[in-house]
């Protein structure tokens, strides 16, 4: 029958918003391992605690094919 998907990941696949700080993903490999792929989640925006260049925090945006890295820069004014 396949692997049972945790309720929290069903919410991601359903397009519902989650507070990912309670269970942050570290990088794109951790997203893929959890079954959260760019193809299944077009338009998703996620926080990655070590996903940026140099293992720094960043955001990842799904364009429907790939995860695009968005660097977290200076504080907003």
C-alpha cells in the first residue's frame, strides 16, 4: 500500500501553510527525503536552516521543477 505520510506533510502537499520553525528543514536533500519535492509543490516557499551557499539559512521557492534559493539579506527598514 505504500508508506503512510505524516499529517504535517499532507498539509504541505495540500497547499496549507505550516509553521516550519517547529520542525525546520535543513536543506533541499532533507525536503526530498521527506517527499516534499518542487514538482509536487509549485509556488511553495519554505525556510531552510542551512540550505544557502555556505550552509547559511535561506528560503527555497518551488518553480514547479526546481527549488530556487533566496538568500536572507539585511534587515528590512
